[in-house]
């Protein structure tokens, strides 16, 4: 059985889909907003869980104790850097304290994967691709929360995966940046996108497929980067979306990050690139490129 904590979000929706497509397992999907049961797959059972509430975590975990084999994918997070900076105590409570309590109480589960971010690394100088054992130098409080949660997870001998910027059409009943780009360009309006900040970007579907494959592989590395091969700016990604959605590429406008108001609200790493050699070795993958099917043998 899989248990996806925070299953109703952008990544969670794709993880559910990947589990259904790539395994025969049943799934417990947790959220604080149970979706309409109509049209839901019968292998998915939705359950309320607020990770800040010890009572609701206890209720979830108690129900899992009789299960033969349980893999937890932990996604719940308070993660918009601006909100985290404005509410650091709440962010620490959700991202670190609640994760610590949950992972500690879930000692009986067979596998526990904590989903982290490239933000733990900080800035890539000269297009350096960070490896899993590089020092962590986050530049904002969101990154510090993720570092603390990772450390707890690793010291409990559980697993961490670090993800880059993710982008795909949303399955989650709320619009993602991808959908907003498409909507805006379809109205004939221009979309400004940073051309000078680079990430090892992946689609949500690709990240979900790789996470599920990693869990199923039984691999033991405490931390694994999950990311693409390419160095992509958001402008590059915008052009790729324009191509696949048949939008006018001239509506995607390159802008410099430091000129933008959004960029200056919270300190951010200018570029963060990750190395995916370990991931490709574990899963025997040759090539991981944004929006391309990933072939896992
Ligand atoms: N998106 C990216 O580009 C990206 C990149 C790197 C890492 N990540 C990590 O991936 C994970 C999922 O991110 P996402 O993009 O899917 O964001 P998202 O759509 O906001 O999903 C996060 C989920 O966390 C849940 N959550 C928040 N507070 C909670 C609480 N107190 N108790 C229980 N659940 C709570 C929310 O569930 P409900 O509101 O349904 O209860 C929400 O669905 C996060 O850990 C994020 O840091 C994302």
C-alpha cells in the first residue's frame, strides 16, 4: 500500500496517477479538503489528515498498522517562499515540527520518502550541478525548513528526494503556472519569463513517475536528486510550452530576474542546478528531458 500525505496538491495528484498506472497497489491519499468522490478511482481511499494535528496523524497511522507493507510519500508543506518569510513560525511548525512528529511515529512503515527541493543547495556558481553530498547553503527560510526536515528524515534512516522547479498542466483543481501561461497566451497577451535564472526543470508527471520507480526499486541511498539533464530558464520552458500547446512563441517575452518586483520580495538562489547521475544509475535511465517520455527499464 502507498500512503500519499498531501495528495491533493500539484505533485500529489500526479503521484496518485503514477501509482495507479505503474503499480497494483492500493492508495490512502490524505488531504485537509476531501475531494468529491464522483469519478475517483476505487483503488484510492481519501482520508483527512492535518499534519499539525497530532490526533489526526495518530488516526491515520493507527489505521496503517495492520497493513502488510506500507510506503509513505510525504508531500505536505507550507512552501511559497513569500508566505514562509512572512510566517516563519507557522512554516517551521508545518514543515519541520509536524514532519518530525509524523516520521517519528511512522517508524513501523516499510518505506518513508520525504519530498524536498533544490532550494536546499543555494546558488549554483558557473552552472555547477549540485550532487547529493555537496554542502547545503539555502538562501531563504523555506530552504532552511527543508534542510531541517531532510536532516530529521535522514537521521531516522529514511529517504529524501530533492526536486527542481516542476511544471505541467494541473490535475489538482487549481491552476498551475503552466495553465496560467497557456491561458494568458491564448488570450493573445504577452507572458514575461525570466531568461537568466536556470534550473534542472522537470514535469510533475516525470517527477511523480521517477519517485514511484525509486520507491519500488528498494534503493537505499538516503538522498537522491530527481531532475532533468537540461539547464532551463523559465523563458526556455515558456518557449517549450508554446510549442507543445501551439501558442504564438512571440508572446513569450524574456526578462531579467533582478528587474522584477517578484524576484526582489524574497531572497532566492539565482540559479540552482542539480546532478542526476545517481538517479540515472539507480533506475538505469539514459536521458531525462523536460516533456519527453522517460524510459525506465
Ligand atoms: N512544485 C514544485 O516545483 C516543487 C519543487 C520542489 C519541491 N516541491 C515539494 O513538493 C511538495 C508538494 O508540492 P506541490 O507543488 O504539490 O504543492 P501543493 O500543491 O501546495 O501541495 C502541498 C500540499 O501540502 C498540503 N498541506 C499543507 N499544509 C498541510 C497540513 N498542515 N497538513 C496536511 N497537509 C498539508 C496541502 O494539502 P491540503 O491543502 O489538500 O490539505 C497541499 O496539497 C512540497 O513538499 C514541496 O516543497 C515542489
